[in-house]
C-alpha cells in the first residue's frame, strides 16, 4: 500500500525523468569502473535505442551486442547485423556462440508495465546472463535479479529516485 501511495505522488513525466537519470548515472558508473578492463557489452532491450546510443558514446571502442524481441529503434540506433540479435531473450541469450565472448558489461533494460510478467522473465534471464559473464563483470538492470555470486552495488549518488539494480559478478566456484 505504501509503495502505491508513494508512486501516485509522481506523474509519469517525473517517473520517466527519474528513470532516465538513474540509467545515465549507472551507465556512466559502469564506464568509469570498466575503463581498464577488456571485453564486450550486451545491451538487452534495444527499444528506442536511447541507452544503446549512450553506451556507444561512453564505450566507443567496444563491441556492443544488442538484443530485442522486435526492431523498433530509429534507423540511426540500429547496430549492424552482426551485433543485432532479434528474438525472445530466453532463446537468443542461450546461443552457445555467446559463451565465447568476453562479456564485461550487461545492461538489461527489459521492464514493462507488467511487473509480475517482468519478474517471471528475469527469473529465466538471470541464469542465462550468468553463463555469459565472468568475475569482475557488471550487470545493470531495471529489474531485480538474484544470482548467488552477484554482489549488489549501491547506486551512484544522484540515482536514488528510481529503482535500478547494479551487480558485480564474483568468481564462479569452479574457477576459485
Ligand atoms: C524498456 S524497453 C527498452 C528501452 C531501451 N533500452 C531504450 O533506452 O530505448 C524494453 C525492451 O525490452 C524488449 N523485451 C522485453 N521482453 C523481451 C524478451 N523476452 N525478449 C526480447 N526483448 C524483450 C522490448 O521489446 C522492449 O523494446
């Protein structure tokens, strides 16, 4: 009840602004954290291409693989065909070819207005993402994900008006 009441105090415009601010702050945190690391980026949820466009600005030298169910981004935000994976993430993320990539950052922006459906989706996606990342990688998400070896990180200072999630991936038990 409290959450509904708190949400109702903010208009959709205010919520959109808060969401965009937290996304920008988290992506920029990831950029500073990972500047000395090698590896590729996975953007899950191309949508209108806003966060993909910011990622490619922040990480101009990195390969960014981009996923969505369907393509509805402006033309200037569509990656080349080698870096675009269309289809349900539960299938496209399970592609064994992805395991060979050295993934250093996953940004999962897959939320909808249906929180129950999103929760079911993230339950399936988290273990698929976990198979693709190694120790030290970051996972940023607009929906909470629970994986034993992922450590939740505090959000960057200004980003406390919108729920967003950042995790640092720990070493897998097998590699210790
Ligand atoms: C919030 S939007 C992404 C917004 C985008 N990052 C941006 O900045 O413009 C969520 C996207 O996730 C995609 N999506 C949701 N569930 C999916 C699934 N199961 N498989 C593939 N894409 C999915 C939707 O098609 C939608 O484009």
